[in-house]
């Protein structure tokens, strides 16, 4: 087992857990509050549902290693949008009342790293693709 595989596994699981908790919090705190907040910053309220579902379901998918590259790419886009639309004006460390974009940029970088490199160690994808690969080899024989 190579070190980078262990490293991407750690990134994938931590990133997945982080997004899962953030998505769950949107539902537990009342998704209507998030819908209202989206509207107050000039975004369509229905996007709150998409973001909360992506964070919750995508977080679980990352933890188990299902569609890691695609989910991570979606998370990178989400973090880029959040940074530009909400956090950029607050600065890197925030304004004393709201956090800055330091966490957002860290989550963006983690997401981008997994989207680029993938993360197959201890993943559902590894099981699925390994099975397809072995069927392909046995058919060719």
C-alpha cells in the first residue's frame, strides 16, 4: 500500500464526514431557514435543497468511496461558489461576526485533490470496478 493512497483515503473520509454533517445540519436546523437565507443573498431558494442533499448524500458517498471523483468535483464547484458569493467579501479570516473563507478554500482544495487523483483504497468503487475488470479478463480468456 502506497502512502498517497492512505493520504487520499484520509482526505476522502474527513471531507465526506464534514460535508455530511453540514448537510445534516441544514435539515435539522430547518431547511426553510436555509431556503430563506439563500433568498436573502440573491440565490434561488430551491438551491438550498440541492446543496443540502448534495452535502448529505455526497458526504456519505465519499465516506464509502462511491463516485468519489464526481462527488468531489461537485463539492469543489460548491465551495468555489460559496467562497465567491458569500465569503470573499469577508476576507480570509472573516470580519469578527462571520467566518472568512479559510475553511471554504481548504474544503475546495481537498475536493479538488480527490477529484484529480481519485481515492480507491477501501472504496465501493474499487469493489465495483475490480469485479467488472475480473469479468472482462475471464471473458477474454
